[in-house]
C-alpha cells in the first residue's frame, strides 16, 4: 500500500533554532501534501497545502514566514519551523494526496522546544 | 469553509456493547466521508469511508451510515473490544473527493471498559 515516511519521529530543540521535518512518499507520487499540527487532546488542524513545484497555501492564522514549506519534487515535502518557541511544541503530521488510497498520513513528528 | 461537528467528545462503553459516534457537516456538495482511528502518538488510520451514492457501508464490526439530507454520518462499532479504545475522527473534504484538504472533526475519545 501507499506509504509516507516522515522524519524525524521526535525532536527536541532549543528556543530560537530551526527544525526541518521531511515527508517522503515511497511508492507513489504525492501531487499534494497537507501539513497538520495537533496539540495534545485536540484535533488535527490544517496548517498549509502544498503542490509540487508551487508555493504553499497557508491557512488563516498560520505564519508562512515561520513555517516554511517546500515541495520541490513529487516524492518529497519539507516543513521547517523557524525560530522555534515553546508554543510551537506540538505533533506535526503530513498527509499526501496522489496515492490510490486517497490520503496517506506520515507517522508524525513530536516537536518539543525548550 | 467546511464546518464539521463531532459528538460525543468522550464515550465509555462496556466491552461487548456498541458505540456510535456522529458527525454533522455543512457543505451539501461533500460526497466523501472517512473515519479515522488514532492511537496515542500515532498517525490517524483510515478505518472506513463512504461515498454519497450509498447510505451505509459495513466492514466486519465497523459500519458507517450517511444521511445526506440531514448532512450527518455516523460510525458504528459493534461488539466492542479493548483494542477499540482510541480517539476517532471524522473528516470531510469540502467539495468531495479530490485534491481538497480534509477538515477533521473534534474527535471522540472512546474507552472500552473490560
């Protein structure tokens, strides 16, 4: 079946530093990648939608200069959290469209900013 | 955008009994309705979905029913088992099954009491 590999699975970083999260579609071409953020005991909130080769579309309230999304190829999309702060600590998860099964989720990245 | 409401937020059920979770949505053009199960710290997993051309779909102990007129769909789990304990999310793409972002419900924490 369709697989999206997400790395790292967890990361701890110091406040003010940047963190890059990668999502790779292993056996299909991900034409669209969705990036979600999930705070503890809450639902998945969409941050942005990216299509290969074009700029990402951000949801209202999400700072595009803080959450940089790159979707340079049909198999790789990255989310970079710049100048991270403790309030950015969350579970980040990608979801790819393009697989026969519809929406394929990565395994998620737990970010802790200290 | 799509407005998705999910109830109840928590549900405790005796093992062997049935559990029902309901979602309502706002966009009458929506025609694809998935349900996801998420265990703590893991990715959401698609457990069942339904398209608008049918009213009910069943897969062993899991079923989904759809009422397009009333714009709601429900997840039914019968003969519940301890491994059914998790958080369940409904989701709706705003204009049907295409390259559209999923809007998730607020989630239901299901606890199966042995």
